[in-house]
């Protein structure tokens, strides 16, 4: 385990965490509910040495194009400058703190706050303050007011294969290093061709964001919670698949290949485990058909990038899910559905049809919203109690797993989270 | 049909639609759609940006039926009751027994503990048609203003 840049151990503001074990196989409920933990997460994770997903290059193709987005709970404006470079600035006026850019998207030469009309360049510089010199020698700002100190806070931005990330910290390693070889490889695979945004979905979940991060890294819940898959014979734990993580275990790729298992074996296994016995058929099976488009034959790839993004390929449905937070007990998932510019009309229609499987009404994803809220509701009243993360064993976390009956990447998430937060258990096993 | 009778039967169809959903009679609700009917739930922001992706898209009645079967047999969702409120309708005569219908809707959800909240507001952009002596939907398009869906969307809007 290499030394992490910008990491400050044992942060003084962090409440004491009573880890029942040192390998993250038990997680105290306090971590999902304590408001002090939440405040510190904004500082140490979202404003810390991490790269947060902010958007796709294709969403701001032309100079002056902007979108508004979030890193954790901090509002961000992402703009394309005249010279084609991309700027991410905090969407909070340097004057009295108002939201500057209210629209979700648009094109502009500058960003002007409506309150007192302070005017900011796309890169955040404060350009103009109305009545700065007062009127007829009276009023106005003091002579020593320095506009260069009151711009919109500018973040570092980097792009990998057209996917844009931003960081608040100067200490964050390069985006490529942050992703590491496995995730660089996955991004290169998924974004090999120019993409086209097909639309957005949003889902507001009333639970702590980390329940979702776990959900994305919990490899085996899919075929139990999302019964559509088993009832209609899609993704199942018996298929070939597994996990890949980076050396820090902060990111995770859950992958599977369909049609690599046996119908009979699957039915018997599920019967033995008392899951469900009945198999149904769709009257119109078009939506579950996979049109092979990747050479590796992988049909399911759920790629969680620490701390705020999941990039998914579920058959031919492709999307980035971004986490936007509004408090310890509420977050929004912002899904950007995409295809490729060179998709045939038939392929585009197929992707639009397969959007039925994902998002807030997704046939194989709607349950996640409910599962997270159930966990959030019951855990607040007993914050010393803890959850169990032990499917796939405990102890040291491997980088690669060759089966799907595990939730080990959740432990990887907690291991990295705890390093950033300064709350590692003594003798932490990562 | 004269226009008053038409307005009356379209209003009835929408009331029936809402009532059957609220009473959890999904299989009868399905009977309000013609074979070629489409059912789509799309966020208002996608419509405004001319982006095609939906939240739910059924391009024929078989797919609508598959959704209802999945809701019954496979999907797990928040335990709740729905109440649909549909506004007065605006109707356009398209010809050949086809009418375009627009209405606003609001859906409140009530938990099994008895607390209620507004779940979704938006507009219906529908097309209906006489099939034999019955008026049926050939298009149900739900444009959702509440595009940040609270928790999840299972039971139809
Ligand atoms: S708060 Fe923005 S200009 Fe005053
Ligand atoms: Fe899930």
C-alpha cells in the first residue's frame, strides 16, 4: 500500500469511531448519521485529494457553453472557455454568497450574479462590480478593494476520454494516476468513440449517500434484490464475472458476461437457496436483448469511481450516475444516459428501450432506492450497532475477485474513506 | 359522436385510468390501451432539451403488460397507496376517430403508516381512439415536472 498524497491522518475534528473489527467487515451506523461526520466528509472527501465527476465534454461542446453541477453538496459551474479549455468554478458569488448561475445549462460570455450584478469571467475572475467607484464621488467600494481576491473559486479540471473530473485540492495526483490502469482501461473501452447524451434521469433518495456507494459495490445483491433479473433470466450470480479494484480499493468494477451459465444449474441453485423458483417470460423480450458491441463480450459493468460517480453498462444501456448531496439523509442521483455519435437509429432506439432497466423506474434498479431508505430509517436510532460486510470473507482486501458472491469492494470503499477521514481502526487491514 | 358526448367519454376514460390505478387494478387498467398503444414517462427537462430518453418507455401494449407483470411478480418497491388527480381536459380532433387530449395530473402517495405527500406533478399528452364501441388510449405520454423522482417510480403515473 503506497503513501497517499495529501492525506492527513487522525483528523482532529473527526468523532471517535468504534470499529468492532479492523478490516472494515463491521461498519458502525454512526458513520451514516452523525452530522459532524457529514460536515467533515464535505471537507476531507469532496474537497479533499479526490477527483469528482462533473460532466462530459460533449455537454459543453462550444465556447461559452456551461452546465451547473455539484461536487458533494457544493454547486459548481462547468464552462468551456473561448480557447476551448474547461473551467470548473464554485457557483457561489464572491460578494454575498448567492448562487450565480441558476440555469442547468446554457451559453454565455460571462456569469453575472443577479443580486448586485457582480460579473465573473468563465474562469471565475471577478470582472466588474457595478458602482465600484460610487456615483458622483459618493459611495462605492473602498479604494483598497481588490477584485482579484473575490472571484469564483477555481478548481482543477482534467478530462479522461472526454469524461470531466474536478478537484479542490492541489495535492491530488493526476486524474490518470487517480484512476489507475484498470479504470483507465475501462474508460478507454467505454469512451473509445465520441458519445452523444440521450437524456437525464434523476432520483432523490432519502438516505445517507454511503449506503448507495455500498450498494454499487455490493456485487451479490443484484440477483436477490432485483428479482426482475432472476425472474426473467438475466444477470445471475452463476454467470462468469467478478470484481476489479485499484490498489487503494477505492474504485470498483463489477463485471459479468451473460450466457456463460446453465439455465438448469441456475434454477437448482436458486431453489436450494430458497430464492425463487418461478421463471417467467416477457411478451416482448426486445428490452433484454444484448446487441453485442464490445469485443470482450462483457454485458454488465458497474464501475464505481470514488467518491461520486458510477459509470454503468447494463447490456446496451450506458450511463454515468452522479451523486449530488443535500444533507446526511438525502441525495440525488443524476443519471446521464448516453450512446455513441455513430450509433445507427436502430441502436439508439435499443438504448432508449433499455433505459427501462435503469434509473428511478428501472426494472432492475428501482429497488435500490427502497433498500437504501429501509437501511437509513432503521439505523439512526442505534448508532453503536453495525452492519456486516463479510460476503467473500474478511481480512486483507484483494484487488481482483473471480466470482460474484461477494460484497468485498464495500470494505475497499470504507478503507479508503477512513484514510481520508482520519478514522482508521488501529492496525487497519486493507 | 357529437362533441359533448366525446368530451364526456374522454373525461370518463381518464377518470377510469386514474381510478383503476388507485385501486391497484393494473390488469384492468391495461385494458384501457389499444394493441399499438405506447406508454411513456419522460422528464420535462428532457422534453425541453429535445433529448429522447425516458424514465419508462413501452412501445406497444405487450411491453405495458410486461411492466405490470414485473410489478406483480418481480419488483419490490415502497409500500404505499396512490391517488391520482386529473385536471379538466383539452381536446383536439385529429380525425379518423382519433383525439389528442391534454390534462394536468398530480399523484399523492400515502405510506402504510398514513402519511401523505405530493409524489408527482405533470401533464398527460394522450391520444385516444374509438376501437369498436370503446374509447382506448393509443398514446399515453406522461411529462413529469417532478423529474427528480422521490425514492423510486413503480406504480404507473
Ligand atoms: S450577492 Fe452576488 S452580486 Fe451581491
Ligand atoms: Fe442495485
